């Protein structure tokens, strides 16, 4: 986008990239092909980037986006042992590593904008709920909390955040149906700020982020702090969701469903990952 953009040095293992469009405007790009799954390494890198954002006196706005075609941020990586995730140290909030990141994003004194082109399933939806604003591609965005469909409880706090954002009944529809939500419906429900034509998405988000980056950081941080006080769930609600998630994953019935889902093509590039909502119905017949 900008000829002056500076990107942090990358290694082969990096699953996120931190780019600085300007000292005031940063971008965090999810880049874990082919499916942008979230595993322990992703969580560790993400936590380090959030710390850098919290400690920088200049940054005012951060955009989350993806380098993986078709996927913003997907579900967790179920090929790794659960202990690899649960053994990560608690973060500064005292919460476990993933909910800690989500809470810190919501409280950090900068504006976080999620730009979604592709699938935001489970963890991706939780990132947009932690963000301050979300804008999606009308044609290409797919958002879901898919967990109930495989016998799980979501771990990143949508039970606490979604009812406050879209209302109780619609939150239950999203969670209980485990269905894919397209851009127009996400906008109508208030799940996201706007669904824009795909060709207009990048320019719109860049213009908004650039505008916000010009404003006074003290005013930004205090405005966000006061809106948070009026609208956020208590952090303990995030912890309760995480505990229920881990307990649900350990259930034999859930393990059997996840294995059966993998037999249908879960965790592999292809039709199943592209149409998770439809395959969940097939799984449970």
C-alpha cells in the first residue's frame, strides 16, 4: 500500500507479520497458510505483538488482515496436543494465553480494526469481537462460531461479547446454529460495522485508519476507555468461557466428532474447510 511501509524481519516460522505504515498506523497480518489455523506458536507470536503495541507511545491505530487467500483467521489447530496450548503461561491480565490476548486488544489504548476478506471461523470471529471496528468483504467474508456443531463450547468469549453486540436471540442463533454468516447478514445483525464491495474494502479501511492515525492519542485512548466501561463484559466472563471450552474439547463425545469431521476433510484445503457450516449439518445427521 504505502511505499514507506516498514515490516519487521520475518523468519520461516513467523505466522504473523507486523508492518508499520507510519509510526502511528500499524498492520498485523495473519500468515499461516494454507488455512490460517491458530496453534500455540500463533498465540505466542500474537502476544508478543500485542505487547509491542501496548508499549509504543506513537501507534494510534492497528489493522488486522490476512495474507492467506480465503481465510482471515480460522479455527484452532486440532493436530497439536491440547496441552501445548493450555500449558502456555498466563498473560498480564491473569487470564490464559488466548483470552488474555483478546482482553488486551479490547483494552489497549489504540483503535483496532479487523478487515475481513474470507473465512473468520471461531478464533477469527473472536478477534473481530475483540476489535473496536470490523469491516468485511460483502462477497467474500464468512463468519462463524462453529463450536457447538462439534460438541464444543467456544473459548474466546463470544458468549460474553456477542449478546452485548447483537442481542441475546441473535447471539444464540449464531452460536447454536454454527452456521456461516455472510457479509450482508453480519452487517444487518450488527456483528460487523459494514459489509463493503470487495473492490472497495482495502481503500475504505486504509482511509479510515489513516484518518484516525492523525488524531491525538490521549483523546483516542480515553474515548475508548469510556466506551469500554459502558459496554464490556467483566474479564471473569472470558475466563469462564475458556474453562468451558477446554472441558468440552476433552469430552470423548467431542473427540469422536472432531475425528469424524476430519474424515470429512476438516483440516485440509478444500470444500469442507470452505463450507464448514454445511458440513457440520452432514456430520450430525
